[in-house]
């Protein structure tokens, strides 16, 4: 059962207080009357199913009744951040990929200095940790 | 001593049982005695009971193997009475109490005289892996019959047929640190964290805390381990920030450090919880713990070696032998052979010898064992045979001898001559497997460690394994590891921790030689021909079955598991999984890490349904919602219908002239006539009500409803239709304009909460610029619908509102008083008759309701329920969303073009989808009325409709009946239905072929059966 930080109540609460509402950041087309059937269909029915970082909308249903967003890892179920409606995530799959690439390059540089050395911690974990640290 | 006479295997001294008290218990109908401190298993062994069960598939005799949760055989049915039956209890985990009654779970008619044994003996060559799948697959229709037989012969325990007399509690807890396991690692971690000031919960599944300290040979600070244990537990108990939970199993590790603990409060005291101060105590508590940090100090399970006939009673785990001797004062035999791959198991031989029984030999797979315990065994004069193993046990109901020979572990073959050693007990140890179940529940894959020859948990933030759970075994290292885990977790929580090395007890450091990786012992015969070598005792999975599975092409360990049933049942592979993986790896010619591991899922050990359900049963299973008039409905003998969580009066049966009670048909016919001819009243309080306020409330309504709201004046009411953005109808109801910026929306009863959420969703995510507020007022207002031609006359004397048909028109609402209390009265109609919906604040409701009936006596005011409401509304063609619609129906399909504002300026929710090709196409299913040709027929709701009754099967289905009733007004059955292109087919016949072969014919008609012009509601 998730432990979710409500960005409006500013407290960690039990999952039982919340309703999941699916993928976040699904914008309704600005001009529904003129958009194509494909665009409308994409908006209505098509959702991502990523392995890893996923941005989701939740409702604090028996709390403050506010909708907000969660960035969650669909593998570890770790919630990386929660943010208010209208805000953008600071942790994204692209962001993590960039961090991982940087970490890899750094590793390579270090390896050149230290003549090898074994990588024991997943770079993505390190990247997540650094982002979380920055948030905290 | 007299006790030892009745308990032949009980030692005169030693262990932590209270020999001064005798407890009487019954197993398979025989009465035995044991002592406080015993488990059912230790008491059975003390009494020399070798045979505790029959095996699952081959019906072989089985005895006790282990001393804890990993026990595969001693799985019993507990309970002296029918109501207190508990299935699948591990005898090793059940404390003995006076009057305990248990039976073997398997064995028909009983474990001693087992009919299935003969089938097992004769049939075993014909029972390959996948036997049940292969044999009982065809014909599929017979499976139910087979299953009953298989269940009876091989099944696990049974559930009671009577109601459980016990109560169970749930508790929610929060802590900084949850420590699972109160062995040396858990205790030292808890002490460290407690001193740092962290709020700690320490849970341990056993009857007593201490883990391995309860039976270790080691000393701490030169004292027996029990002394340090006692001091430490006392020290922990003194800390206010520490909660000690003995007899508590952490059975599930869920997301974000949410752990469920099952605390057995009274299961060690009796069949049913005893009372305390006049109150029945809960049998168990389920603690739902949210922890900041979790330390898993769950220890390790010993692995048995896999050799031929290793399932005959008398084959035990080496560690279990030590536990029974040292903790319970029970020696489960006379002459023991120990087969081992490691030093640690030597203590079983030392304990056995010190108990005064004979150790025939220690058979060590290593060629040159050289640890301290080895030296100690040799010094004690015990024969040590090196480079060898027990290949095979002899004996039927009990071990009679061990066949021993030199083996080449790497080449997997027997290299020496076989020696037969007479004995009645074979203890074996193939090393230890860390208990990684809870760590696996987090989803983190375990990692193989060559150093400890076992899987260890991988790293997850906030969870740390400590001690045996991560493969640290020597006691001094375990204690230090616990402290380190405590320090790390406390530091992560922000506590300032200082550790004094002097706090750690002194433990003599002991030299242990390296362990040899032995799992399956080779036999002179090939695995497929050798006597059965059991890998998973509970599910009767043998090494040969696994080999067959790999020969048949199963390569994934997950497939092997499912094909052979390895790791199923109550023990969930605690004992057999690693050995099974090792055998699979050997057969496939790969390493264990290449073979992988199966993932453990909750629960670690079985949890009773009572504990899971807690108090959420019977009337507390789901909340029931009542309207303020509930007591009146009950007093009037109403029958109730569940609508969501609401209890709604369904109909009010009256006494007939003959003294009997009206049937539902008779009551509904009477109620319908009352409304159409006189006056009736409905409790409509359950309708959802949402108060909407704000300068943009009107604009908001225009965007969320399909129809127009710009011109609705205060004092007026309008019907609204709500669609999803896919254009499908999702709710309907009336919305009244209370003031320029103030509206009251009603929703269907079941949709009140979803509609509120829907409004908030659009407001918060798409249109936050709109200044509008929503509030659920469903429970604040009670609603009474007074309807029928006499409604106005009845109300006139009760209200100060002018009820004149011109002053108070249809679809108006007025504020005033009814029966002296403030009221809102709405002239809306769901029956098609003159109707007034009276809304009063809920706490006035009963007063108003009774005042209406007092005045209504003169008019024979008739209360009606939901069934009559349905008939009356259907006669008028009024839809029920969710009954006449199913999420694929547009307003156009319902023939409600009049409620669609295509020319509204804002692209309202659902509009775009109504112009898609699919929602515009010909031949969509459309709502129509159906009039059966035979007036006495009431069509079945859900019945399929066809155009051509003589078409070959499969007939093209063109729609179905959505609502169908008998109308007392029409004196005929009638129905609403969706039919392809129905609006263009008025007057045509359709057919409804029924399951019983009858085919009903019906005519497509308008949905308005009664008063099609709508004149009656305007009077």
C-alpha cells in the first residue's frame, strides 16, 4: 500500500485516502471541433505503459479533494515526487537517462584515472538518489 | 520419572519446558501428555509419534522434519469443535495447550491406515510430474468430479462448517524502525535503536523471543545464552519507545515499508479465545505497520540434503535435532547418523551424545573438515567419515539404517564402497538459506552468493537484512551485524547514535571450516532409477521429477516449479526451493544463478481469514446507508433493495384479506394504481445532491451538461444529461437554479460520488480559471416525492407555498414551509403524474413525513418503493442511466436530440465525439419501446433480440431488453430495449428466442407508453 505525499496537505497519507486517475498531463485538445478524429482518439483512449518513470494523476479523495500528480517508478513502485496540478515534473525519464549518461561518462573518466574498478551500484539509482537529495 | 515413562523421548532435564505441569492433548484420536513450553511437534516427538501425515501425492508415511515455519510434513487440522477448526497449522509453530485436539491433514481414512498408500505404491511409477494435468485433462467436463476425489485423497485441510466464535482485531501502527526477528541480530539492532531514541517495534514469530539463542551451545559473556537473552529483553521492555510483539509473524512486506504482522494473542491458550474480565479476547491481531526503516533479522533455514528415501520418518534437519534436545528436552531417537556439508551441523551430534544417546557416525562430504566443532566431535570419540554422504535411508515407517559411501561432489557420482550403518535417525544439513521472503516481497530480486552458497536479498532503500538473513552466521559477527544495522537505520532516520563496543557481549570466536556445496547426493543408480530422492516433501517433488521436467523441455525455473508443483503449499518452498534449483541447474548443466530463483510472495506463512477480515464482517462488512425515514420503512414492513450502499424501500407488502402477505407483484400493482389514480409517496432522499456556487457556476454547467443553461432563471428547474468526452451518457438528473450564482444538481443514487469527482476533475484540471465551488449535500437534505392526481389537494393545507398550477408551474421550484419547517419544493416528475418533490433538512424529515401521512389519511396516501418507481418511470420512457444505458449509448441513441446543444459556444464535454463517424453511423442501437404480442408476457431483462427468428444459429443479434415490467395501467407487459436502427423501425416486429425454446414476438413502439403527450404532469 502506497504512502503518498499530498502536495496540498503537505503530509504523507495512506493510499486508502486516494484514488488513482490514470496518466497525468493528458491535455484536452484546445479546439475539439477542428481537431482530427485521430487526435481526438489519441486524447480519449491512448495511454503510455512505460517500464520505469510514469507520471500519474491522483485525487486526495477523502482528504483535501485536490487532484495532483505523482512521478512513480512502475518497477520499484517508488514515488519519486508529487506535484500540484499545473506544475511540471522535475524527474522525467529523459532527465534520468541524461543523469545516467553523465554518471557513465564520469565513471569512464574515473576508470581511466583509477585503471578500472567495478561498478556495483546502478547508475540510475545514483541519479534518482541525487535528484531526491536535491528535492529534500 | 513418571513423565519420561509416558514420554519415552523426553529427557529428565534440560530445555525450557515446565515438567511440573502436564498438558493433555489428542492427536489422531490418541491421547498424549506434554508440558508448558512444548510445541505440538515437540510433544509428539517426546511421545515417540513418528508418523504425523501421509504425503500429498504418493501417500508415503511422513514424520516431523523441522522445528519451525519451514516444516513441510507436520501440517495438521486443529480444533476440538466444528466451529473452531483451523486447517494447515504447522505443528512446529503451535504451542501446546491443555485439551488441544489435532488430526493429520492428509491420509484417508487416517494416517495410520491409509488406503491411498497402496495406490501410491502401485501407482508411483505411473505418477510422473504433471500426472494430474496429464491424466485428468480429458474430458474437461469430468474435471469437477476428478477434483473432488483428488481433494479428498490429497487435499490440504478443510474449513469449518460452523461460524467462528472468535473475534479478530486490526491495529494500525507507525514506527521509526520495525525489526522482524528477535534473534541475536534483531535484539542487538533493537537495543541500539532503542538507546538512540527511535520508536521501535520488534516482532518475532516464535513462542519465545531469542531465535537461535534459545538453543545455542555458545556462551555470551561466559554465561549461557539464556542469561544474556533475559537481560536484553528486560532492558528492551524498560524502554517506552519499544514495542515487543512475540508470537507475531511478519507475513507480508508491501509497498513503501508497509508491513503486515499477524499477532497470535490467544492461540497458545486454547481452541477459542478465553474471556478476560468478562470480555472475549481477540484471537489474533493484524498489525498494519508503516515503518520508517525496516530491519529483516529473519535468520536462515537449514537445507536438508537430498538423498534416497530421505522422507522416511526419522530423517530430520540437523538444526531441528539440536533445537528439540536443547529447547524442549526431547531426543527424537536412539541412534543417529549425521550427514553434513558444514561444521555447524556438528553440534547436533554433540547435543545428541550429551543427551546420552548414540551417535553412530558423522558423515561429512568434505574430504578434510577441520573446524573447531569437528575437533570437538573427534575428541568426544565420535566416528567421523569424511568425503562421504548418506546415499539412502532404509526403513518403511521409521529409518532403520543409513547407506553411506564416499562420493565425488563435483563429478556427481559415488566413488567408494557402500557401508550400511544401523540407526533410527538421520540428521542432515546442506548448509543454510537466508530467509529472504520478506525482502522478496518488495520486488527486489535476490542475489546468489557463492561465499555462503545461498541467495541474499538485494539492496532496497530503507530495508536492511541483518545476521543470518544476509548470510552472516557466526554468533559474534551476527551480534555486531545487528548493531551495525541498528546504527545505520537510526542514522538514516536522523538519530544521533553512539555505540560503545563494550556493549557487545563477549562471544568466543570459533573457527569454522569452509562449506561444501552439496545439494543432491549422488546414488549408485542414476537419479531416474534410484529410490525417490525428495526435494519438496510437502508436494512430493523428487529429484527425478525435476530431471524429467527438464528432459521434457522445461528450462525456466518458473515452468519447472509449475510443472512439478515444487514450492507450492503451506511451506512455499522454504525447505526445498534451493535444492530444487540446484537439481534443475545440474540437469541443465548450468549454475544456480543462471537458473534463477522463484519470487516469494506474501504471505510468509498462512494467515487465517479471521485475521484478514478482522471486524469487517457481517453488518460491518460494508457500511449501510439509511435515509432519515428508515425506522418508518422498517415499521411498515418494507422490503429493501440495495442501491450502492443505500438501503431503499423496494415495496411495501400489505396484509391481504386472507391474512397472507401481498406478493411483490400484488404490492407493486396496488402502489402503481395509487399513484396513477390517487396519490403516492416515495422516499427519494438517496438521490445525489451537489450544491454548486460561484460566479461561473452557470458557465460550468453549460460545459459539463449537453444541454443549455444560460437562460435558466432562479426558481426554474431543468433536466440535464451528462456525457463523457467519448460522447456516451454517464449520468442524468435535474439541476435547479436557486439563485443567479447558485445551483442544486441531482444525480442518480449510485453516481453521487463519481459525479462530484467528475465535476472537480474538470474544474481542477481543465478549467481552473472558472470561479465555482462544489459541495455534496446528499445527506443534508431528505427528499419526499408526493405524486398522483391528488398530490396538490393533499399538500395544500400543509404548506404556505402557493400551489396554483399557474403560480407554481411544472419545472418550477419554490421555497417555503411544509408542515411548519423550511422546505424547497420542486415540481418535477419521474412518474409522469402531478408531482411535488419536497426537500427538507434531514433532521426535520421524519416530522414532515409523518405530517404528510397524517394529512394523507383522507387521500389514502400510499408509500411506494423503488420497484413501483421503476414501472412508473418506464411507462413514461424515462431512462435509468446504467440500466437502459451501458457506456456505449449516446444521447442521440436515446432519442434525446432535444437535450443536445450543438450550437452552444463552448465545446462542451462529449460534443466532439458526437460528430465522429461511428456515433453518426446508421444502424446504431437505439432506445425503443417493446410491446409483447402476448400481453401476459413480461420479457426478460437482458434478453437478446433478433429480426429473423428462423435464421440459422448463430442468429444475428440486433439488441437487447434493458427494462421490462408488467404494467397494471396498460394491463400488459412492456419493455424498453435497444435495437439496431430502432427509431426507423416503429411498428415492426422483433423476436426474442429464449433458453427454454420459446420465441417471444414484440412490436417496436414509442418509449412513452402512458400519457405520450405528457399532459398529466402539467395539471
